[in-house]
């Protein structure tokens, strides 16, 4: 199963933001919402065999991680606002250290940071997306892959080193540097093609 | 220059909708907003050499077409709400038959329907995206292409016939049927790769 991990360095962590200003008042949660859309939506279907972790590192209660599990998701729509409502609801729940709680079908919240999330996948195949990587259409990909992405900002050097600890394979999607949600869309389509 | 034409069969045409309910109150304008995002946004840049036409066919004042011209765009942000505000503003202007008026930098409104928009590109190369087309990564593409897509719904038979009148080349992006915005993201990335 492809798993995406997207870091929101400034994204709000208590859910006390307005749904009417997602790009302005949330520390750019909107970027991560578009990543959720790209992870799950096909034209008339949902990708049940995919997951995304949103690692939120902004004020005032970081870190928190929201996990969307495609196999269980029920009330997901493709627009930013309705997905933001699911995230807001998850962030407003009381969650203790070391636990992960279910806040709506297929949506979970925990107090994990990036390192704890990556450790879940210890021993699995990690992908490092970079313009200098191997072109993805030359790769023979199975789909049991972990892809770590920055949201508004690139990963910090510390975060890059956490990913490198999992010996990622460098892959290039194309010549341009793209938004995280566009990377996810292209990556999943290439997986679809390589499974044909 | 790649040009995308996306049909919003039910999308509101007078701009009298709330920005707080884009998926519910607009006839699914949200789908077309994501297409605008996919057409223009690179990680830290805008694709200046791209255009998108949103052909709106919903109540109460159809047809109207909103054109976004990458070469002129100034106030475009990647989130749905701020792009919706540009569309709402364009729809609320008085525009007469046969004219196209500029409503903000790079944004235009006219009373054209699909046929009139396609006729602008008479003699240019049209692309028909379909699962049974030639795989895009086997094509040698120049980027002077017109791609016509349905938004919430597939093109009707009449609309399909309008496109077929321009002798489109059938191209496949992959095995799954995808949302229009995801098609645009993948298509542009393939153009980037073929220009390398």
C-alpha cells in the first residue's frame, strides 16, 4: 500500500481556526488538504489501498498527526473545506501521549511527530522524491512504498536525515519542482501504470 | 501553449453564491477551481505559458466562460476559496454578447459556450483524453495543444461531437478514470518531461 507522509511545519494544532480562511488562518493547512484529495480520489471511486499522514508542527500543541486510512474512510469529499472540517474535528479531541484515537470513519489523531511516524514503517521501502532521482517511468515499482513530502516548506535538514535513516530510493517525477499534492497525483498514476 | 477547456455543466453563472459552501451551492465550481490550480502552480512558480477556459453552463445566465491567462495572472493563490472569489467577481460583471471583458489581471469573462470556445482554436491540435488512447509517455508531444475535459460530468454526446469536429488525438494518461484536475497535473508533467 502506498503511504504518504506530509509535514505541515506551521499548521495549527488545536483546531481553533475558521473554515472560512483556510489559507490564511491555519498555517497553510490548505496545502495538506489538497494532498488528501490527491491520495484518495479517482473519478468515481476512492483509493481504498492508500494512506496519508499529516504531521502538523505548528502552534500551539505540536506535534500532532492526522492519519487518513483509505480502507475505512466514509465521509470524505474532494473539496478543501469539508476535509478541513474532518481535520479540525480531529484536532479538537483530547488525545494523550502514546495513543491514537479515531475521530471519524478512517480519520485518526495522535501526538506523534515525524520520527515516530516514520518509525511505524521501519524496514519498509521509502521513496525520496527529488529532481535528480531516477525517472519514475524507468522504475519497476511495487506499491508498498512510503513517500515523505514537505508541505509549504521543504523538509528541514534534521527531517531529511530522519528520512535518510530509512535508506530511501531517490526518484524523479519530472524536471520541475511541484506542489506536494501534484507529486502525489503523478506518483499514484505511475503506480497504476506499473501495475497494469 | 497548452490550453485546457473544462465544462462545468451545472456551475452557477451569476456569481450569487457564498464562498463558504463552494461544493454545495455553486453546482460544483470547486471541481473547476482545482483545475485552475493544476494548470498554473509549480512549487515556487506559475506556469505562464498555459491557459484554462472554464465553460459554465448552469443556472441562471448560461453560458458564460471564464478564461485564466497565465501570462497575465497576478492575484492567483492555490486554495479553492481565493480562486472562487476571482470567478465570483468575473460572473458578477455585466458582459454583453460577443465581448470578453477583463475582470482582474489575467481573468476574463465572456458569454461563450463550448462551441464558441473551441472555434477559437480552429486548426490547432486537439487532445482527447481517454483510457483507450495512446499512452502519453509513448507520444512525442509539442505543447501547442488544446485539451477538453468534463468537470463533474463527462462531456455529453453533443459536446463530444463538437470536440471530434476538431479531429482530436486520443491519448491515455493511465488505466484509471481520474478527476479533471488530476488529468491536468499529469498531462502538464508529461509535457515537461517531453520538453527535456
